[in-house]
C-alpha cells in the first residue's frame, strides 16, 4: 500500500501529464498544419515542433518512471532498464536544448546589437536553427547513449529492487553507479542550463530597458506595446523558475532508492519535475498569438458542437 502522500503526488502528476499531452499535441498540430498550408515554416515554429514533440515523449517517460518506482515488474530486466534510461536521458536533454534555442532565438531577434559578430549571428540565425536542432540531438545522444553500456544498478533497478535473473549485467555498488548517472545527467543539462539563464537574463534586461524607454513617451501604462513586453518578461521569468526547479527535482529523483527514500521528498520532486513540461507548454500557448488564436477557434468549435448536440438530444 502506497503512503497517502505518494498517492496524492501520483494523482497530481497524472493530471499534469494529461494537461501536457494536450498542450504539446496542440502546439505540434497547429504548427504542422500551418507548415503544410503555407508550405514554409519559421525558425520559431520549427523549434516549437521539436520542443513539443520531445516533451510529449518526456512525459511518457515520467509515467514510466512512476510505474518503475512503485508498480514495477518489467523494469527488473536490465536490458529494459538500460533502454528506458537512455530514452529518458535523451529526450530530457533534447527538450532542454530546444527550450534554450527558443529563447536564444527570441533574444537575438529582440536585442539591438552593434558588434559585428553578434550582428552576423542575428542576420543568419534563421538558417542556423536546423543545424542547432541537429546538433542538440547529437549532443543529447552523446550524453545519453553511455547508459546502454552501464551496469543497471542505478535509478530504476535500485528503486525497484534487484534486476531479474535474465539481467544482461551484474549489480554493482550503489554509490558509484548512481554517481555515474548523476554525472551524465548533470553534464547533459549544465550547458543548456547556463546558456538559457544567461540568454534569459540578457533578454529580460533588454525588454525591461525598452519598456522603461517607451514609458518616457507614453502617458498611459496600458499601451499595447508595453503590455506585450511585460508579458514576454513574465513568460521568461516563469520559464526560468520552472526550468531550475525541474533541474533540481530530477537530480533528487535520481538519488532516490527504495532503501533510502524519503516519501515526501520523492512526492514533491515528482510533482515539480512533471510540472515543467506541462505548465511551460501552456505558457507558450498563452504568450504566442498564433497558438492563442488557434486555441480560441478550437474552443469555439467545441462550444458550437456542444450546443448542437445539446439541442439535438434535449
């Protein structure tokens, strides 16, 4: 019988995952449909497709992680464990890179630059995006595939009990194996995390200065341009909070085992880790005018069909 705190946390994570599935599927569908209709795609939309797809897969791995911790059976096989661990690490690192490139793109387009190198980057960033996405996939593979050659004593096997007799590897020391996984996770997340924090800080500073400059020429604080800039700042700040909290929560989850597990810590970490891909996707829909318009149209269609069916069957 699971402790009540874990039952509550799993229920919350399930709600987060459902919301994330819907949000990420919506972002992917809208951008792909627009791509097909217009036969061209912007750099931001391309990143959003990669980002939402990777997060969709990431949330599947979150559900599988919950299963492996408390309802486990299949993950007792070392080969299954290693494949799952590599997939989880890959999509987690890839989604962090895609989020980072999205804000780098916003930063380059918004900030006024005078240096020659930065100006060249600003002019060529659109052509660089496909290569940045490809490079992110390669780097994510480099930081995740080593799990396929490790002994399966960490993370899932340690949290679910010993791997089964058909395991393809021997169980090793808990500390060394967990340390190896922790290092892989940290190395894969460190660079996009630093780049994202620096880029977001620059973008927030630029937007805030621009907002102050506009206020000098505008009498009312409700000017639409100021509102747009403030919305962008709020979006970036919320992204940083979710990004950093998820980073800490997932590192805590890596250290959790059935032998030395704090149920409250694991429960909170699960909720926080599951919140980032879901809540940030919702924020992207809110702050993106095209996605917001598509969502409103979708809601109107649902409302129309609801009224129609209610009229028919009433």
